[in-house]
């Protein structure tokens, strides 16, 4: 197996934590990045990232890897949130997680990782990727109940060629079991819906304060 310099998007959740652990066990040179995608979420009531950052740092400490926090709030607002508002106000309901993966996790984050000297990025998505006849194919995760390939369907060939999905063949139960066995502190953390610190993590009051509803 070719060994890579891999930057893992550590969110503070169990999935990305185990993804990082698996890559390190496979002999890759692993480091972590915590993506801060919202500027005011440390002290508001909508979705705090402080706890997530603390959890991510704790995981990195247990795994013995470096971690840095990178602020992608500007890119998120320009590339994801603005588009979401336009669609919402036009009476459509886009999924911000799909655009976030395409524009932030596998664009801004990928660019940052490559500039830092990495040659791959990894996330805790339940999906897979393979190369067939020179083309990269996105695969469903083995766990049908957790498959997240839909959220990645807009990734292009360059993005897929640099992506690693260590959880492709695992179930959520297996991931939690690995985390508990290896002493990873996020093993029992509940999975939050949507993207923490992003549009899909906002409360109803946030939306009512931010923009008018779609036309009747």
C-alpha cells in the first residue's frame, strides 16, 4: 500500500476520529484540521463550535497527531450560504451539506492541505472511492443505513483522486466499537444532524432573523 501524507478533517465527532485512527494504523503520515465554517458560533445559541474544537483536540492528543484550526467562514458564506439564501428565497430548498462538501471540504480544505504539503485529504464520510481505467468512481458506503455518497455526488475527478474515505467498509456500530476499544474520547458522542457550524445546523429562529421566507 502506498503511504500518503493525509490531512483528516477532524470535526470532533466519532466518525472523523476513527477515520484518523485507521489511517494512522495503516502507516500514513496523518494530521488533522478542524474547519471553522461560521464566524459567530462560539458564543451564540445556534450551534457552538467550541465544544467540537475541544473534542477534536482531545482526539488528536490521544492519537498523537498534530491538529490546527482553519477558518473557512469567508469561503462558506460566499460559496455556500449566499447560494443557500438565494435558493431559499426563490422557493427552493437546497441541501447545504452537498454544496459544503463540494466547495469547502473538498475545495477550500483540499487547497489548504495541498499547500501544506499533504497529498491526500480524508473525512469520516460513509462512502468510498476507487479508480477504474484511469477514472475515479464514488461508491456507496457498506452500511446502507449510514451511506453518505449522496452528499458527495458533486465531487469531480480531481477531488475524488485526492480523497480517502476510511469508513467505507464499516458500520456505525463498528466505528463506535473501535473508538471505545482504542480509548478515543468521542466514542459515545451523538451524531448531530447536518453540518455543525454551518447553514444546516441553524435553528428556526436563526432563519427567521436572517432572511424572509420564500414567496407564497
